[in-house]
C-alpha cells in the first residue's frame, strides 16, 4: 500500500447533516486537533451553498456527482456539478500529489451508531476497522462494493471511506454523537500516525463485517400514468423493525405495516441484517433500507 501523506476530512457533503459540518469548522478553527507529525490533514466543507441554506442539496445530490464522466463533462452546470469539480481540484490537484485518504463525514436518521462504510475489502482499511471495533464496540463496518461506481466522494481515492453516525435528525446536533464522532476521527488519525511510524496497535485477527446484498423499497402502488417514476408508498417500516439497524431480520419477521394496519413480512430465505432503516433522505430515492450479510473476515 502506498504511503499516507495527505488526509482529507470532508463534512457537509449534505448540507443538513450538521455533525460533519461543525466538526470540520472546529478542525478549521483548531487545526492542531487533527495535525499529525507524519502527514498533512485537510479539513474541507462540501456543499457550501446547501450548508448555508440548511438543505441536503441545491440542485442534486453532491455525493453522486463524483463519477469520472460527470467530473469531465463541463456542460454540467448545476451547483453540485460545479462544486464537485472544485472539490476534485483540491483533492486531486494537477501536477501535485493527490490526497491518499478521504474521510467523508455523514449523519443519518437511521440508528446506525458509529458506522464506517468501505467500498471494498481493502486490507489496510480492514485492519483499521478491526482496530476501531476493538477499542469501541459501537463501531460497525459496512462494505458496499457498488458505491465505487456511484459517484460518491469517497470513490476519488483508494482509501476513501465514510463515517456515518446516527440516529440524529436532519439539521439537528446531538452532543453525545458529536463527541463520539470526534473521538473516532482522532483514533483514525492516530492509527495512521502509528502506521507511518511502524507501530500499529495489535488487534484481533478477525473482523465482523456487514456486506451489502440489496436495496429494498417501500411497498408502492402502481405509478399513475407515467407521471411518477414510482407509485405512492403503501406501508411504513414496521414498529418491530424501526431503529433495529444491524439486528437480525429472519424470514417471516414483520418488515412493513400498511396504513390499514396489515403486516408485511420478510420473504427471504435466510437471516439478513438491515441498515439505513427508514433513512429520511432516502424516501426520494425509493430506499426503505439496505439488506446486508454478517460474516467474519480474517485481517
């Protein structure tokens, strides 16, 4: 693995996720908090205009604008497309070294605690995950290979990943989760420093991972006359499933409940582990939850 020389911490990729916004502002005001002797650390705000207006985005989701095709297409002139190109110039400057690590800070209305989201089974990141879960049992590791091609900010470098913190409402700060996220960032930076100095802490050689299986939408009516891409939702997350991210969902367990009170059960053939359950920002994307498999990985 290449050396870590530059690390970027980005908050406010979504303007209404205030944990990352105010952590980055804190780091910008007090850079000594994230400075380490052996590498440079940048603290950047993502969607500046959306942060100012308290919105997730202005024209489109900034965290889907980092595909090579989008970044190279100068005809795309939405605010987010323009901002994505500006961020790329900071993170991947011409004739200068690129950042080696991107830590993209997000918060979620789902009850995901402190989650790290990786694009793949990168051995270095898996060892990082094993260390973090050994010192903090709240930390969970979710691997979503599809995100490599999804235009996510973290896809700009091999060691890009997300810290996803919840449950916290949009445009709200939760002091306890804020502090836990801050301490997690320091632990990550200290791990990088230890790696650079050849003194990585010893951890268990196995790591519990949650790997992406599929995305589940809400039950919907048929779209009417093609006016909508999807019909209206016909059911809600079942009370027995709400806030139970990373907990087992077994075949036959209640998954949704209709507005008339009828239960809809999980029809899969094996136990799965839902995450991003009832994420507020995903209603427009047609996502009720992700399903994942839980397994042990040797690191």
